[in-house]
């Protein structure tokens, strides 16, 4: 597998290279047809934060595929901490130097990501934090913007489209022969130290929304009416976006109540 051409670029460990080879081989065996655009917006040297949409379990691999195959640049993924405790896969995540995020306590992950970006690495964030069953963008967390602001590095929007037909939430993994997969990198934002993270996040989301709409409308297989993998907005039978937003809001509120109750129980036990 490729190695960085610039020795200042952090190199990929053998575990990272092995995991990438496995993922990319799986795609190659199915003869996936990739369309990758805008890779020039990703810095070939130095740190950056990449922010990607989340429609499938493969978005991490797709967003990191371009810089790795082109220049040997590994991408450090921020992922939920539970993945790092999974048998075998968790070991791979740790040895590949990805960054665990503890739900409700992301300060350490944020600090680690900022440190990595300042040190010249590419850091990948999925601001929606969960797979969107509507295949439209969910509300964004502001972590990606905060990282780019504090590390003083570019913030690059990335969208992918197509891999959700292979493996996504609520659907079994099904091999897809010659599946078209689109990956688009957009022009980077360059937030300043005094920028408001929430405003930068809104700018990021607007750019990613436009990129995603373009990728959907230009998709080689089109947008067949009634297809489960096509957003309702575009004539498909995916869950209505408004309904998915309500579900996610209710789930987040239930989690906040549960966490608040647990904190109170801990305080009572300690008091």
C-alpha cells in the first residue's frame, strides 16, 4: 500500500494498512464503480478536519479512501467508544490510532483530535453522529468546527452516496456487484480563531447539503421512484425526513433524561 511521499506526513501503521487493504479489497471484489471528485480540496500536507455525511456503515472508509490511495495519508476517525471495546474490531481501531468518543463526555476526544490536527494529521468527523435513515442530513454537532477553529486548520466537507445500498442501519449487508459509489470533497472552510463554532457549523452543513444533493441527482443509477434507498424528497420510499428528525429528537431527549437520572443516582449514592 502507498506510503506518504512527504516524511512530515504521519504514516499509517501496519494495522491501518491491513484494515484499509481488507476494506478496499472487499469493494474491489464487488467491482464497485467509484466517482471521486474534488480531492484537490484536501491538503496533501499538514492538518485538516474532514466532515462527512453518515448514510451507511462504510462512510468512514469512503471519506478516507481518496487521501490514502492518492498520497498515503491516513485519516484518524472519531468514532463512538463502544466500537473500541468490540472484539477484534476494537483492537484494530485502537492500533490504527483512531479516536474514541465517549457519549456525553467528548472533551477528551475533542482535545485529542485538535492535537492530532495541529500535528499535521487528517481527522475525520461525522457531525450527524448517527446514520440517517432518511438519507438526508441530520442536525450537526459543532465538534468539527471547534476542532478546525482551535487547531487552525482547514475544514473540508465530504459526502458519499451509494454505499448505503450495501450496508446501512436497519438493512442486512447484501453484496452489490458493480455498485456505483460517489465521493465528493468540497472547497474547504478556513475558520478563524474568533469565529463562532455554531455559525461555522451552519456553513459546513449548507455546503454538505448542496454537495449531497448534487451527488444524489448525478448518481449513475439514477433515482428510481419508490426505491428504498432513495430519499422521499426525491421520490423514493426512504422514511420521511421529518419523521426521522422527530425520532432522533425523542431518542436524544430520552437519553438526556436517563443520563440526568443516573447522575442524580450517583450523587445520592455518594452523598
